[in-house]
């Protein structure tokens, strides 16, 4: 019964983290967000209605022989022009206080493009990305070690001062990829800042793929995210230290304890997915022993 309960909790977690794909979502109502003829996101009708006030920046069509979409004005021809124009609108939206996600304004820009390999079309304030359903990217580090023949994983507990998910369990280090930064560069930066891991040690981390998901926030917004996952085997005696204050404490847990925490309210949801991916890849969760094995794997890799 315990195993069945765990499976139910984790499959429920994956359904929540992919709610945009599920029945009853707003996916069918959303308008494509177009920039320079390329779709880069999805806009909810409530957001599109607001953007109609800014035709110099956003053009909103609703049919009548023209495909319904939200399009960045073609007169904004360069990345810099688009970035500046969009920021001006977003700051006005923030002042109106009608969109809860903008209360988490960070003064941090994320690149906007159809695919990660594409040249960014412009940059957007991080907290505003859910309003446009643009894909966000980040890096997550699984730190692990061996003791007496048993594998242990390092987990962090987020500081209570964090804007999002304060006090919940997190991966050893993680962070979003801001405009102008690379994947490895972000990994090294976050590992140093959050866990005081030397760059020379982080350089040994092995790329382990990605996880992707798209969900609708409780207060609105579309969260389309892709996380680059890395595994780092740490020396047995290495102990991470709290760095920039975004973490309050680190734990070294056996994998069974990590598994039990996945799907619980104590784990930041997307970080629980990264930990689940680790357990699957390292063979701790087996297809013969887990009845929902296929659903778990598929739920970690849903794309728009």
C-alpha cells in the first residue's frame, strides 16, 4: 500500500506540473505570441485584452479572416528595440497591480526565442514570462556521494525569505539562465553562490539531459520551463556551505528518504521532478518495481 500511495502522489505531482496539457486547461483559449513571424509563447485572453491598449508594441488580432494572435509590432525591428518597448509596457502593468506574478519583479531578464538553439529575439523581465507563456530555462545540480557502499544525495532547504516556495526542499544548487549567460556558466555561478562549491569541482559535473513541463499557475499565467540537469559526484568529505542566503540548510539523505520526499508538500515541485529523474536514471526506480514507470518518465519530458 505504501508503494501505491507514493506512486499516486508522484503521478499527481506530474499531472499538476503538466496541467497546461490536461483537460480543462486554458490551452485552447490562448492566442499564439508571435515575434518576427515566429511563435514564442501563448497568451491568455485576459492578458491579450490588456495588451490591446498598446498597439505601438503589441498587435492583437481576433479572427475576421486574420489568424488570431498577439504579435510584437514589426516596426520594432531589433532585439534592443523590442526589449525596451516591452519593458515599458510591463512596468505599467506592474504599476496597475492586476497581474500577481509581477509582484515578484526581479530586474532580471530572460531571453525569448522559439528554441534554445535560436538567436534571442528580445529579452523580457523574468516575472512577466508567465503572462506570455514563453519558455524559461534553468540549470539544476544533483550533488551525490557514496558512503559505506550506499549512495546519498545532497538537498537544500530554501530560505524563508525566498519570493517563491520559501522553506521547501530544493536541489543542491539551481537557478534560471538569465540573458547573456550560458548553461555551464549559470551552473557554476549558482553552485558557487548557493552552496559554495568551487568552480573547479563544478566543472566535473556531467550533463544528464533535461526535464520539461508546462503548468498553469494558481493565480494565472503559463509556466513553460525546461531545466538542464547535471550530476556531480562529490568527495565523501565535502560539505556544502550556505552562500548567498537563498538556502538556509543542506541535508545529506539516503536515496530512500529522497524518494519518500518526492511528491510531498515539503519539496519544491520542479526540484522534486529533478530528483525523480535522478532516481530513474541511476536505476533506483525500476520498471518492474514501479507500476507507473512509463507515466513517470513521460511526465518528466512534456514539451509544447
